[in-house]
């Protein structure tokens, strides 16, 4: 293990001319040191991001983005799909030229992400299939410039966002491993005591992405089969935090080795669709999908497989109130379109945020996360203001909050109330009772936010 780590260290040190001397770099290649780096403020304040799963898997667009693995592994659904629709000698690589992206317009995408109220975007640079969405120098003939699009997809979106929506932070997803790369399979067969794949593929890719595109989020994945010392994660992160062009602003997730998730990283993702429902001691993110069953686009997905806007806002309220960020995943088509239903959800989310965003952006958790009496009420705060996100309009226009206590200074309004009238409140036997305005007078269609000043958390 030590020989593996040292050889990768020398590779990064001498090939990239890096120096991690203690006198020159504040962070060394240990988790204890890396974890001491403060979280850049922009990330916690951003709250809402867009995840984009896009690659060769978008061509078959069947089952999920794990199509190649499932097909090669003999999954009956995938085998039958291929037998019924493609010639007998068809290979996964034959899908490559069909990843055409002819309708991809990076400026249109950036505009949609802005309309969605997003403050950061994470694009798949490479998934487990190994195809890179940029002209990688270490992925010959299996990248978006040599095959398929004949375009630098990463570069186009990075430029469009920075030139047209500069408030949106650009980030990249990158898979450390590749299902069928012979170099990786050799290292795996050797018990990860060799490191040819990391030395010649993973590390050069990561360095290339950071230097060429300067992502402010690196969303690592594909780490689970090997420990962090094989990936040499801490050496890369020490360079990233000390010397890279994004050293002051970049954030990374927690998928850097089989025992690392939920333990180390700028923020934790822990597992897919992680949403604990309780306040967490470390910054975290809920990476979730609009399609309930897949991260990549599925041509055969019925509408009921997509989250409704009510379900999306419920997930948002729960996530933000417990201190997390929400990363909403979409799966574009092989020709570069964001499916209409996904675009609609994003625009609906943005419409709601344009009205109620003060309860979300730059907010912090309150003393209580959700109400103890009325289900579906989640709280955030900003300064002396407490926000109550009410997911269901109360019966008879009367809401009772068991977790909120009024004072002589209490004032409560509804953000979406066109009249902005102060709502009538009184102490009831089950908590604070709040009279809602007529529903016809409010502009929010799906969830309603109470803005409360001069209130306290009720005793448990």
C-alpha cells in the first residue's frame, strides 16, 4: 500500500511540479488537515443546484445510466431490449457515434438553470462508462471531441454559464473508476496494490479538468471498490486546496474512497438521495432525481415516474430546513434536449423561488426544523426572522403551530400575499393559531411561506 501511495505521490509531484512543503501549503495530505479547511461561504448560501447526467448512456436511454453494466452483467431486461432492437454484433461502443447532441445549446441550458433559481450546476464530465464529455488527453477515441458530438461539451457549458449567468457556479461530476477499463480491472485483480489506472487515467483527468475548466464543485463518485489510499485522494485534494486555480472557492463532496462517505469532504452526500430529515452536524447535500428511478434520461418513463412540483418542494423544504443543499438532477437526451417535463419542473421550482426565495437562499436552520403539531411545516431562519414553509393549505384557513411561541413583538405575514397584511394570531390549546388570507389573494400555487418576526421556539 505504501509503495502505491508513494508512486502516485511522485507522479503528481514531479509530473505536475507540485510542492507540498509545510512552510508553503496550509493543508497537507491527511484528512485531519483537509477537514480543517473552512467551507467556502458561497456553497452554503447557494442552496439550490442542478445536476446533469449526460453521456453515451443517453443514447439507449433505457433502464438507467448503468445500462452498459446491466447489459454486460446479463440483466434480462437489458439483454432482451438489445436483442429486440439492435443487430446481434452490436457493442456498447457502437452507441458512441449516436451520441450526437445536435440540439445542445449551452446558452439555452444556462437560461433554463437561471430560470430554475439554481446557484450552481454540476455536469457529468465522465460517468462509469469512461466516456469523457471533454477532449481528454487520456481518453483517446472515447471522448466527445473524437466521437459522437465532436464538441467540447464541458467547455461549452462552462463558458455559457460564466458569460451569461455569472452568478451560477460551475461544477463537475467525475467518476474515479470505470467499469471495464483494462487498467482498472488489472489493478483490481492485484488487490489494488498496483496503481496504473490511477496514475495514467484518474489523476491526469482530474488535474486536466481543474486546470482547463476551473470547476468550483468537484462531485466525485465511483470510489466504493477501493480505499482512499488507492485513489490517492488526499494528495489530489491537498493540491486542489493549496495550489489549484480554484483553491479558494472549490468545494468537494465525500466520495473519495470506500470508507470516506459521510466522514470527510467539504460537504457530505452519504448516499444517493440522502435526506435525513433532521439537523446534521456537518454541511450536507441531497442529490436527488426528478425521475424517481433513474439519473439518466429514460425514453420509456411514464409521467408518474417524475416528481410532481409538490413533491419537489416538499423535498426542498425538508432539505433546506435541516441545513442541506438541494441538487436536482436532470437527464438530457442524446441529441441535447432537456426533456419538456423536466424543464417544466425546473421552471416551476424557479417560479416558486422567485416569490419565496428569501426563506431558502442564505438561510440557516432554526431552533426547530419541523412543526410538532401540524405535519408538513418546515422552518428556516435569517437573522431575527423565522420562516415557516407550509406544504398544505390549512383547513378553514387556520394553521396551528405547536413549535412557535408568540411574544408581544410578534408579526406574521405571508410572503406571497399580495396585500402583505399582518395575519391575525392567537394562542390556542395546541399552539399558535394563524389565520391565513384568502387563497385567491396569494400568488404562490403550491407551498406558502410565513414570515415571522418576534417569535420564539415553544418549549418541547
